[in-house]
């Protein structure tokens, strides 16, 4: 499993990399990157206490594998198979496990013309919910901050017989790839976690840096799909806790107020930043993307049932009238959707999907 | 892939009878079948794209991305069957398919749009929407059963065999096959139960008539206009099944699927109450008895009707077990659910034999939740709220959950046991 034809570069000095069995070494600065259980560790982010359990893995919504002894867990994955091992860890019918296998998680692939010559990069790949499914159709590099998750994906890909798959540990803000290589990059439920690698830096800046990096490694005309929560979701106005922080109203607040509230309640900064539709579009533009298309991923980005273009009020109106399921939605939210103007609704839905392109001429 | 399909449409749309305001600027709304999530490699799954003209409030065209395992030959056979049925019916029962194309290794169908809400959407609005009310639900159920009854009656008038047949052996074998597939033992579903079902069905010889392939009623188009009605073995299905199974598969799927199942949690009990509800005490009695009369079955012969319900439920359960066979995440839960259903089918069969009547009160109470204009998940009267207030607040959600889980079943079991 090589991630066919991808050219790596040193995340520190951008030099070329020699790939060995146990270490990858930079020809420029001489930095050696360990290859542990088949997974190269090319991370330059802040070292966490335990490398395999980064800070965000503690969040219940992160979907990351949190175990005391990763090697023991990975041995179990090797011996019993990944489904059984993950089932033992999370529960055989847990939502987290279903998220890992849900085929509809990549339903957005129909928006693109993927073929087997494509090279795709999945950033924040978790346990491979997106990456392993994409790897059935094209070459995939799955990038994770957590070594345990990356090593798990490496084993999963072996067991699923996915030859064009490479899992690596790296930081989204300094991608270890030469420019202009990928046809597709994806970040599904990952951009909001990027600032965790850099807690002392402004979170929006780090998110922007990650998007700039994505734009750099994409081929001109290459596509980027982002799946992410809306900071201005209707439910948050009604008092539903923000999903990443479990704190009410935090994503609606002024950033300074939100920071104070986060410190008061959790004793740590507010890093898991989500934005409004227009703010995401602004981020994309600043990062250098164009042809940005926003979509409503319903009911969420893990179990996509509908993909609705958000720039067309007539389609939103039709979807709400004919397909929106009142049983999937809080009654008060359902009433908002039914009775408000579709253009207002489009700003307050829960899950966004954005499809953007790196400009062809650049 | 969508852009390739879009290009194909632009090249061909002038040849199809499609009305679009701007036929060169179509926009997609993509719908994926959610059952696909945990069931990989099942051949019947489709992805549907609704195409909208610029500013149009309704889609103008539907394209369906068929699973790669479905071969063009099977699709053509299904289309021939559908077109034949449309011709016989004198109106397009199935949506017209304008074109079939192979794009990026997938077969794509291009179909007309039926500009009506689906049965499921209508039911959701009547039960869970802001416009919910008991009267609204009653109207919707009555109309939907009436429409489907008319359709089934027309199908009944198109016999494909010369003389009526006894279908008891078929039902008996279906029950045995289901028992083998599910792994439920003979203690659970004995030969005696199946034999009783066989005898009851044999007492009503019926002609063979066309079968509707997929009757998962709450679906994307009203009635039989479904998204997944292309199946590889349509001819086999037609050769094996009695046409009357249409009616019972429709009723069974209607009652076990949400949102109806959210009102009538013990749906099999609700169904038998509806079948035996001569006086129209429940909202479901008249439509259910009406559809049976429409296809020439006598609703008062409840043992025969229940035997057909059993056969249709075995058919559905066997089908679902096949569907979820390779899904380690779903199969366990489904088997547990089907064990309960089988148990209930047998209990009710026994009860019918004892000539006692079914008490409609649990069904009336269940439907009465809609009088309060609260959606079913929230319905809870003041008396229960007062009792709950005696418990500490952290215990209340669990108590409500327990109550909702066990009350409907518990109450109907009491009625069955007491034989009121």
C-alpha cells in the first residue's frame, strides 16, 4: 500500500524525502520520521502528552479511537478483524461504529467525476469512514493527527484489500506533499479540530492555513469537499448545546465572549471554531478557492440522505415540503423549516457541505 | 458523475416529453437510499437525482443511478413488465422511463416525475407535522386505502392463470422458509400454526394476477410509484406469487413502517382490530375493511384474512432478513424485532380461533394522542405528568422511556389474556 505515485516532502523544510522501511528521512534537513506499524509519522504539530491520544480525542464527538494501550488494540484489530475490534471498543451497534461504515458518508462523490486515475487526500480521516470507501474508486492518502487512528486505517485497508491506500500521521496546516498532486481533497468533520494542534495561535488563522495547504497540494482545477457543522444552526438559538464543546450558545457569541465562557466552564480555550455559511465561503476565498458551492447535507454528514444545493431557494422549498422528515427534527426546528423563507433556512441548517475548486489557471 | 449525467440529459432532453422552463440549466437534488448505509453490495439500491429547471418549484425529471450489480437485461425485462402493466391499466401506473444509459459503469434510468406528495409524506404531515390532527390522519388513510384498493381491484381483473388456485401450499412453504432463514425453532413457529394458516388460505381459491414488485408503501412516489421497483427476478416473482398478496403486503408494510407504527406501536394488534372493527370505532377499521371488500375478500372471515396477513408478514420478514444478511450492525436487531412479530402473529391466530372479540380500546387510546395536537413522541397527559413529578427529575426520562416501550404491548396483552 503506497498511495500510488504521491511525492512527499518534508513538513519542516519542504525538502525531498527518502522513504525507508523504519524511517523516512529528509534529504534537506536530515530530519528522520519514524514509520511505526507501516504508518509514517510526519507530524509537526504540538506534541501531546501521549502521541496516540491527542487532545481532541477526549471529545465525545471526535470519533477518534481512545485506548490506554494502542498496540494491544491494534493487535486485536490484526487478529480479530477491524469490525470486531472496533465493535468491542465502541459497542457493536454504536452510532460511532455505524459512522465508520456508513456508505452514504461519501454520497457526495456523485457530485464529482471520480475515476481510478484520481488521487485523493482525506484530511482528518479518523477511522477511515470516508477514506476507505473512496479507496475503492481511486488512490487515497488518509491523513490523521492520531497515530492510533492512522495505524487502525492501515490495518483496515489491508483487511479490505485496498491496494492504493496510504495512512500517514501529519498536521493539516503543513501537508507533507509536493504541490499540484491531488485531484480531490476532503475534510469531513475535521476542519474544526485543526486548531487543536496549535492552541496558542488564533483558531481561524490555523483553519485558513489548513485550507491554503489544501489549495497548494490540489492540481489546478482539483476539487475540495468540506463537510462541517453550521455555527449559526437554528437549534443553537433554541438552547441546544454546541456539538463540539457541549456548551450552549457558544458558537453564536462574539469570539471574546465565547473564549471567556469556554475558560470559565472548561478551563481551556475555545478552539473548535465553526462558522456561518458566508464565513466559510469567505475562508475558502481567502485560501484561494473559487466556484464554491454550498450544500445542505441532511440529516448529517455521516449518514447523508439528501444533498440539497443551498443557493437555490426553490429546491430548498421543495425539499422541505416533500422530503424533510418531521421525525428527524425537533418539532420547533421543523416548524422553523416549514414556515420560514428558504433563503433564511439556508443560513441556519445544521450541516454544510462545500464543494470548491482550485482555480484552473493557477 | 452528476455532471456527466447532466451532459447526457442536455444532449437528449429534446427527444423526451419533459417540460422544463430552461432545459439547458438543470440543477440536481441528490437522494441516497438510507438503507444502503449498512448493507453493502445489495443489488436493489438506487440513488435518485431530481432535476430542477431554473426557478422551477418541482423537479422536471428524475434519474436513478442503479447499482452496478444490476444488469441491463434485468432492467429491460422490468421495463417490459411495467409498460405491459401500464398498457393494461390504461394509465401510467409506473412512471414512464424515457431512456436508459450506461454512464461511468452504472446504468442510469431517466424517468418522468409524478407531481404528487408521497404516501409517506402525507402521513408524516398528518401525524407529526404542525398540521397534525386525528381528522386529518383519518382522511389521509381513507383516501390512500381507497386509491390502492382501486388499483388492486384492477389488477385482480387481469388473471394470468385460467382458473383459481389454492395458495395454502405456497404460504406454508413460505412460513417454513422464513423459519429456516430466521433460525427460529419449531417451538416458536410450529408446523401446527403453519398448517392452520395453510388450511385457511386454501379455503379461498384465488386466480393468479400481476404482482407489484416493491410495495414498501411509504416511499418516494404515491402508491406503487416507487424508486426501487426494478428487480432482477420480476418474472420469477410474477410466476410464484398470488396477486392477492399485493393487498396484504401493502397493509403490512403500511402498518409496520413509521410514521403509522409510531401511533400504533403494536401494529399487528392494531391491524387485527381494524379487520374486526365492524362498527368503525377506530379510524383504521373502515379503510382496512374497505380495501378487503374492494378486492373481493370477506373481512368477517377473520381467520382467512389473518392467514394472508401471516403469509405477507413472513414474506416481508424473509425479504428483510435477506436484505440485512450481510449487515452485522442490523441483523441482530431485526431478528429480535421479527421474533416479537412472529410471536404476535401466532398469539392473534390462536385468539381468533377462540372466537373472542378484540378490544379496540388500546387502538382508540393510541390514535387519541393526535387529539391533543402533540406529535406521538411527546404525547403525555397531565395525570401522567403529575405522577412523574413524584419522582426525582433525573429518573423521569427513563420512566417515560420505559412507559412508552412497554405500555402499548402490555395493555394489549392484558386484553388478549382476559379475552374481553
